[in-house]
C-alpha cells in the first residue's frame, strides 16, 4: 500500500536539501526506502539482478529529483521508477520477465484458475496434474508484453487497487482499467490455447 503520512513532507524536505546542494542527505532516502525497492526488484527480476537494479533505481531517482513535485508522495514516485527500471531491464533483452516460480503461492494459483473462467476450470485441473500451476502461469505471462504483464502482476497478483497501480506505473486510472481488462482477456486466450482447442 502507498504511504500517505507526514513522512511525505519530510521526504520532500530532504529532496529540497539535496537539490540545494546537500547531496549527502539523499542517503537518508536510500536507507528509508531500500527495502521497498529491493522487494519490487525481487518480484520483477532475477535474483542475481536485484541489487544492481535497486542501485540503478536510486541512481535514476537521484538524477530525476529536479522533476519531483514537492506536493507528491515520494514513495509511489520511487516505486514507479523501480518498476520501470525492472521492465527496462527485460525490454533491453527483447523478452518479457519471468516470475520466480517459488514466489507463487495458493493465491496466485487460485487467480490463475479464475482467469480460465468456469468453462475452462476442469481443463485447468486436468493440466495441473501434469505440471505445476505456477509453471503454466509463468509460461502464459511470458507470452504477453512487458506492459500487459506489469499491470496484471500489480492489480491481480499483488492486489493493488487500480488507483495504486496507476500511481506506480505513472498511468491514468482509466488506462489501468482498460489495460488490465484487455490484458486479462489476452491471458485468458493464451491459457485457453494451452489447455486445448475450443476452450476460449
């Protein structure tokens, strides 16, 4: 969840100090939000890249401080940079990211089953006897664009509200609503084809 607390004003004050030349003050923001950035990178990137992407996130944030609006909350602004940094990593490699399989729990699998809707649920269970549901989800999401996968992960897997996802992605609320609906339909088609003909 996003923070909306007096801490936002403290963050804005630190940003003003950094822009004013007190560059060492940025270390306070790094210490405060390091765990947040690491969690985001761990969800969206390979483990061996997490620390590097976290570092890249803070570098980008530091370079973008002059564009930060003091009235905004620093946490969602930084989260946006972290998410985009992870997806830039994948785009440079010409493919969509893969979810670490051991990060998938029963909630993920239940959501995966729901994406197939009632008429395809039996096919899901049949396929589940042959492979892990998490592997199917990983394969299916890998067929989508980075943007489609991003919105599905944030809204459906991580449980963010549409408004929260819009803040993280830097998109409008309307765009997140439309994109999440279309992306879910795309995933349904991909999964239906995987389950067998006549499922979608």
